[in-house]
């Protein structure tokens, strides 16, 4: 089942498009990574799908309906989006922030509490559940926001299929330590196993390589490559993309490509 | 675990509700002529029978009950509007009187007073309220446009815009005083200091109509306001129609502040102090913050009005001066401790 279909899509603010001619098709259970230099348009692509940015040309479909025809409430039940940074300064506790993710759903208080507990456990934020959000460290804040987004993704507490759901993550590991990065990888695989489509923008190219089924490389607003990490990650291609000398190797046990500076 | 704060919040709301009647009775009983509980009950019973001949019934029915009720209504309105403004701006310093909404409403009311001076008193009330509403709405929209972008609200710009609007309205009111005759001068000075002593039936009707409206409507925005605290785009990702939410909230705040300014003048800092103290007790969740602030605002202004009558009898300290005396040190301490309360830097 196709969750997301972009065809020749352009997006941006006003007359000047930040993204042009993007085509991407994602099925249920896909984990697709977005890779590219700073300012390439990865975040804009995620914002286009989340409904923040206008589609200027081409088509964008979620499920089988055009993205623009979704009401914001219906879209919020289908797409959960973790932005790069958050600006919450009010003294909510961690569990209150996570519970905000239940806003689009009307599953009842019991269901909401179960899912909040689950999301806290899944992101290792249970020990800090009663602390005030503004006083947390950057990595803790990022995990709390992730828990909120996880809460939003679930329709109910049954743990059933996530077919048709879309999880958008913008640099989710930027502030995470190694252990929590690996926890996130395992969690995303588990969600994809339940049918959720995951679209994740990452600068950590080796994490991306281990996690994603496919990688889309974005450069200066264009999608310049799309394929499995093994197909896309050649030293020549990545060197010309980043303009710095690189070498590519293979993970000794995982078999996926690893990229190092020379 | 997260039931913790919500059960405490419900206790806070219950206690505040329980304190309303005692505060009202104290406000009615205390004053230059103090009434004993017997006299108070007798006067209330007389009033219920429609007999207002006794001195106590006259004091209660014509003076103290109306003004205490008006104080309660204005306290409710101001505290609710303060809490909502702070949510809208995503900033706990965004009090209507600090960011110029009260100033804008005063300016609107002042202009109407000049232009519609010959109109009758009842018509005057409606017109002044409408002028205050329009002035308040223009001020919120202006300050919001100036101070807020996608990354949040600039505290500095917000407060500076408030200073500008307040200065403009101060100048306009001075101009009005320059031209005013005796009767108008009395109205203006009453209104500049903030007082509840012109409470009559039309004023009370308007005040309670708007209070009832705001108490019914604003709690419906509680969840959306909670989402808005995460950020505007985060709120829209949670299914909130942010543009519509902002339009509605601006209109409700302008209505509340406008009516309160038209009826009782500038009563500063209630919208800052009350939601802030309630947030310390219940947390920032608007589902509890809004009702608790409404109740605490009513309580605070009923007590402040009573205190204003008791401090220097037989004269009355205008209640607006009293709330400013309480509020300014509080505001200063907030500015000092901004980091501790998780406020963004200016």
C-alpha cells in the first residue's frame, strides 16, 4: 500500500521554490532516509509533507488523496512530525508534554494514559517523567518530543497495525548519546514492522546507512539520487556531494556501507 | 504519576470556589460602616423581600453588593484574559496591561467619550465599551504582528510596543481631560485609577453577560492553547487551526479587556499576577489554569476592593492603585528570575 506519493513536486515560500522536481513513493513499512548538505532542502521536504509549506507545482498524495485536501485534524491523526528544535518554555512536566501528542485522537483517558506510559518507556524518559521540561538537557528534550510524537502516531493502545501512518523525523539523533541513538534505530524498525512509513532526515550518514531501506539524496533543492544505501553510497558520489575527501567501507557484521573522512 | 498535578489542580479549583461566597460576604459586610453578621443577614433578607428602607439594606443593596459583584466580574474577566494572552503569545509576561491592550482599550474608550459626550448614559456605556473593544483589538493585533514570528515572541518588542501604545493612550486621555467639563472629568479620573463605585444594573448586566460568555467559551480553547505552547507549527501538526485560533482569541481578549476598561478603568497586573500564581500551583495546563485563574481573579479583586475601602476610611484608595502596588514588585521579581521560570531571554 502506498502511503506517500510525491511526483515532480516543488515547494517553498512565495515565488522562489526551495525544492524542485521531487519524486518519491513510500509504501507501508518503508524507512526512507533524507541525506544532503546543510540547506539542501531536507527540512523543507518534511515540512511540505507535514503541511507547513505550500506545494507550488507537481503533486503530493497522502494515502490516495491529494495532501491539500486533508483537513488539519485528519492529517494530524495520520502524520506525526518531530521538528528539529522546539521552543516550549512553559513549565509542563515531561509526561504532560508527551500527553499533548494525544490531542488529535479521542481514545479516552485510559487509552491516553496507557500510550503515554508506553511512549515514556520507549524513549527512556520514564525516570524523568515528573521533571519540568524547560529544565531538561538538549538530549532529554529531544527524547521527550520524540515520545510526544510517538503518542500522536498511535490511534489506540492496541499496538495494532500502523498501515497508512507516516512518521517524519528531522534530525532526531542530533542531541542523543550512542545508546539512545541505537534505541531509536530499534524503535523505528519496530514501528516500520507494524506498517508505519518512516521518513527521516539525518546527517549521521552511518546511522542512516544502518537504519534505512532507501536513501534519498537532496542537493540544492533537487532529489539527485534515490536507492538503497549500498547503491547510493559510492565514494565518488559522496565526495562530489559534500566537497570533501571520503572513503567508503563495509560494516564488519551488518554488511551496510560505512563512510569515513579521509 | 501525571494524575498528580491534575488532582492537585482540581483541589485548587475546589478551594477557590469555596472561598467565593465568604469573600463576597466580607466585601458586603466591611467598609466605613461595618455590618455585623446579623445586620448583614437582615439586610439581605430585606432586599429579597424588596424592602430597601433600612440603612443596612441601603448600604448592601445600593452600594456594596453591586460593587463587590462588579469587582468579581472584572477580576474573572481580567484573569482569564491574562491567562489566554500569555498562551497566545507563548510568554508568561504577556499581560494585557503590560503589552498595551489595556492602553489601546482606554484610547478607544477615551475617543468615544469625546465624540459621543452628548449621548445618554445607557447609550454611552454601550458606545464606550465598543470603543474600548476596538481599541483593545487593534492593540493586540499590532503587538502580535510586531513581536511574534514563527520562532516565538520577542519579549523586548512586546513590552516596548506596550509602552508605545500605553503612552499614546495616556496622551489622548490627558487631551480629553484638558477639554472635559466637570462631569466628564469625574468619569475620566475614576476610570484612570480604576474603581468599581459606579456599579449600577446596566453595568452589572454587561459585566456578568461578558463574564458568562468568556467563562463558557474560553475553556473550549484550553487544549488548543496547550498545543500552541509547543509552538505554532507544532500546534498545527497536532490538528489545531492556528490562524483561526489566534483570530478568535484576539477577539475574546479584546472584548474582555475592553468591557472591563469601559466599566472599571485600568486595573493593572491582575492578568499577570493571577495566572502566574495559579501556574505555580496547577502547572501551565490551560484546562485547569483557565478556571482556576477566573476564580482567583474574582477573589483577588473582591478582596482588593474591600481592602481599598478599609485602608484609609472614610476615603477610598482606588483599587487600580492597590493592584499596581501589589503587581509592580511582582513583575520586577519575574523580570529578575526570568531564567528560573523558563522564560526566553529578551
